[in-house]
């Protein structure tokens, strides 16, 4: 049985396509894929409402401050107004750019089999052709907006968190073929970034490998409840949780893992916080010897 609702109003236009005809395999973002999967049981119509008209949803975030208290001291600092890049900005810039219009027409008509049959100015998009689409006059790469050349400098100037932070911020929303070198060059030329950068910055987090099937990659940790010690294991593919009562030490961990492997199959990767039970010699020997051709690996993820 499916549940029905009338409509869902959003202020982000790419969500119209995400909740429209996009398949789960076409959503690289795990958060969007999880949200899409949870919404499959519902039949609803997605309607775009500009954010300025979302009075009820944004009431708390836009609550005005009626205080008339005047500060005793005022600091005057010269600033530059940075305007946000909106959907309409991208659509108008795309319509006025001949290269983007040629790319849009090629996407709608279909890419040729040979890259050399494309106009030289859009050949750099050929390797991304499988994931390019158009929606409402805007070109999309997966769920990211393909930024016209006239707006790329504005995108680059809105972030000053270093190369890794700029990439993590921009890569979730925008795309163009030479985006990563452009971000690196912008960061290197920014005097403010160079002045404020830490002398020993921490390395950016390494994204985990996406599992291809259930229980290929699992995560595990302990918790204590009402005088009992428990091992919780979660499948990274389906988010399926497993809770096993386990005694302290490597022997209890091995017994719990053996029960889980017998029931659900042997996993290729086990991610933990590097506790003594997980890093013990007995646990390592068990994981190496279990399953013959399948080897379980422990990758240490320090607890925060």
C-alpha cells in the first residue's frame, strides 16, 4: 500500500528533478539518495516556491530583531558586497552564452560517438556526457549546476576556506570541467587566505569507499546499557543495524562477529574507532583467517 499526499513545496529547483524521474543510481549524493529512497512510498507533486515566499518555513530563521538598542561603539570596516548566484542568474547567463547554448543543444540532441565531431569549445564536456542534462534552461551535471563562464569568478570569490574546504563546498552545488584547477589557483592568489591560513593545517578527511552490495562494508562500536556490554554493527549500504550482547575483550568481539558473519555473510571492510578489542592480535588473526578468499580489513576511524 502506498501513502498519498497532495504536494511538496521546495525552494531549490534541482529538487524537482531529484524527486521526479531521477533513479537512485543517478544520485551520487548519499543524503539525497537516502531521502529519495524514503520518499518512494509516497505519491506527491513537487512544486517550486521561491524562498522569499516561504514565510512559514523560514519564520524562525528570518525572525526580525525589534531591539532598538544602540551600540556604544561602532566599527567601520570597508567591505565588498557579495551577491549570491541564484537559479535565475545561471539561467540568464546560460541563455546569453553561445558556448553554453551549443552545449545545451548537444545534450538535447545527443552527443556524437566521436569526440572530434563536436565543436572545439564544448569538447571538454564530452567525458561527462552520460551525466549531463538540462532543466528549466539550466545545464546540470548529476544534481550540480553547470556554471557558465561569466559566473565562475563570482563562485570562486564567495569561498575563502582553503582549497579542501572550497572544494567540499563548491563540489556539492556547482560544476565546470576545470573547476578544481581554478579553485587551487584562486586560493594561491588570495592574500587573505594566505594570511589567515594555519601553519600546520590538518589533512582533509578521506571519503570512504561506497559499498556495492549489502554487508560489503560495515561499521562497529561498543555501548554499555544497564550493566551489559553490547556490540552494534551497521551495514553501510542499507544502514541496517545489528546489536549483539558481547563480553569484554577480543574473545567477546570475535564471538559476536562470528555470529554476524554466519548470518549475514563476511564483510570486506570493518570500520571502527580503533579500540583495543578491534586492534588486538586475536581479532586480526580471526579476520585474516575467516572466509578463505574473503579478507576483512579494519580501518581506524578515530572517535571525535
